[in-house]
């Protein structure tokens, strides 16, 4: 009986319900009825048994309505997705600037790549698109409501310094303590109700909601459920573990050629030969490591990232698409080395990291789509003529050789020296340090 009513319920949900809870949802939408939540949880439990559980946990954006038929809905969706995308880039940039946490960002990029590689749909390359706006609204709401406390704290400190024990000193400190209690209670209730925009701007509604929850005796259960749903939506453990293993896949292939390439200390015969050999090997490795990572992300198996024969086979079915995606990947990564010419303070690093994230994100989507294209071509048995394969292969290696040649001089740009050669931010951690 439940399976029969599920399609009807899914047809009745709104567009914002399909793509996740919007941070601009009304306060009533934040308190969805228990029956709907139970049905949604049952749907998730049923779909977790499928082959690709991550597509259910973090679905991509929904299809846009026809603008001339539903102009208001189209405008609302466009505004929401623009805000969601900007929020996602900001969140990833801040996280990428934090050591160790940046493995989560790499895991997110690999998840993007794997989702597109499995489905072939570009819109599947935006997981967490519904969670990022909520993070930005939470951070922005907390920051705005902490501003009065900062001003009161500065006035109280000045009054204590100028005239300790005066009426102004006592008054400002009393106001500071009262404001601290009120604002703290308001922020706790706003977050417990869902952390939407309307939860932060309707404090009296939060108070009435609290009294109702206390009468029913389910405040802590509701707050705990909201927090768990939000944390589960981020899939922190899965993304971090995916990023750690994906880093290992690329590092195993890149470390030895890079070590040989960076071995030169003086222009002597043996060192020059070792550097040239390392550069040739690095150009060859650059031609397959991105797709080995794509295969690893698609299969979610570390051993898949070492199956070079499989990658060579897939290349023979889509040499043009694969080569073009490699050119885009390394062209977008070259300008990023210019930002390594100087070291910024840690608190000023995340704006530069934003440039790295925005540059690397589309290349991951493109690599995932190219991998899916090759898999489909192999399933259909549609392989280009051998002359095309050899022509494209003979062209891409010299192009990558030019990239490696330019890469050699990046060690002389900044203070990091030869460490720059080992960072490979387009394949490893997407950070400028």
C-alpha cells in the first residue's frame, strides 16, 4: 500500500522540496509534518538499496520550467540556483584553505567526477547544492546577530577603561550580559528550527515554537533530528575518505616522475638526463592520471585507480574527447601557478583558494563526462579508425610535454621552490599552498 501512494506524494511535492530545503523557506516549511518526514525517510531507505546510494543522498538540481509558461517559478529557481552555486563555491573555498579539511574538498570533486562519469548528466555534478546555501545562511545569520554584541563589548570596554565603576560602565556591562543571553537563545532556537532565513528574522515565532515544543515534550528530539539530517546531507566521512584515497591514487603515479623531474641541482650530465627522463615520464603520466582518478571515483574502488590497461582501452574509443578534456584541464591549471609567486597570510588565503576552486570544478565535470562518453562508446563498439587514435595520441603527448616544460619554471616564481612541482593542485589538493 505504501508503494502505491509514494508516486502520488512525490508528484505533490513542490519544486523546492525536490531539490532540498531552501534556506529561504518559510518558517512553516521548516516544520514539515511528521507523516511527510516519515514517508521521505522510507523513500530514502528504499533507495539506499540501489546501486548508487550517493545520488539519492545528494541529488543535483531539478529541471527548469519553461520560462514563458511559468515565469515566476523560473525566476525563483534561477535566483535560488545562482545563490546556491555562489554559496557552494564560497564554502568549498573556505574548507579548502584549512589543512586536512581540504581532503573533504578533494573528495567532493571526486564525487562530482564519479557522479557524472556514471550517469553522463552534467546536472549530476552539483551535489550539496542544497546544503551550501543553508551553511551560508547559518554563518551569515550568526555573524549578523553577533555584531550587536561586538559593539556593546567595545563600548563596555571603553567605559571600564575611562571611568571604572561609573554608571556608564555598569549600564553597558548590564546591557552586554542581557544582550548576550537574548541573542544566544535566539540563535539556538533559530538553528534548532532549521536555520532558514525566516528562522533568523522571526524571533517571536521561535519563542512560540519553543513553548509549543516544550508542551509536547519533543524539543530535544526535533532539534537532534534537524542537526542529524543536516550533517548526513554533507556526507563528511564519505567525502573525506574518498578524497584521501583519490589523493593516494594520483600521488602513487605522480611522485616518482616528479621526484626525477625536480632532481636537478646543477647543470651536469647525470642530473640533466634524470630531469629530462622525469619530464618525459611526467608528460606520459599526465595523460592518464586524470582518467585513472575518474575511474576510481566512478567505481569507488582504490584498485580501479591503478588499472592502466582499462584506461588505455577506453581512450581508444574516445581519443578526441579525452584529449580535449586534458587540454582544458591543464590550460586552466597553468594560470593558478602565478598565485604561488607570493605567500599570503593564512587568514587571507581563502580568497585565492576561491580562484582555485572555481577553476578546478568545471574540469572535474568535464573529465567525468569524457569518461562516461568513452564507456558508452565501448559498449556500442564504436571505435574510431586506428589512424585517428594514433594521430590524436601523437599530438597530445607533445602538448603535455610543453605543459611540463612550463611547469619546470614555476619553481623559480615563489618562495616554495621545488615544492611547487609536487603539489599538482589540479589533481591533488585544490589549494595554493
